C-alpha cells in the first residue's frame, strides 16, 4: 500500500493574512477519519514551506496559553506528508490565481 493510499488531502483553505501561515489543510486517513487544521507555514527566515501539525490551545496554571500537537507522526511519514501537502497547496495557489484573473477579466 502506497503512502498516498493512506493519507490524502481532503480540503485546503488558503489564508491571505499577514501571517506565516499560508493555508489550513484537512487530511483524510485511509478514507475513514479526517484530521483537521494542519497548517502550511512559510519559514520566517529561510522561506521554505513546511507542515504545521494540528494543535490544541490550553491554559497553564498561570493562565498563559500553550499549544500542544494533537497528532504525532514519525519523521519519515512527516516528510512524505509535508511533500504531499505542499504540492497540493501549490496547485491550489495556482488555481486560485487563475480564478481571480478570470473573475477580473469578466
């Protein structure tokens, strides 16, 4: 069984804000579960894209907000998942630009 038979991108929501976060992605696992809110993030100094794991915000005993990952994957699977998601993200960006250009020309 191939990696892409297990993990597939279910949806991509592009984010145009002033953040390093470029998109939110939901990933389907074996067509039986969806893990929401992965993030496509642009590294602030190196400029490459990477995959941010879904996180849950929690308050610590001092009232400070902390974040913890809600899904953990091994290093090899993380690299494969990042490649899969970044490729899908880049395709979504191209499609979004074409749609905006077509809308302007009408």
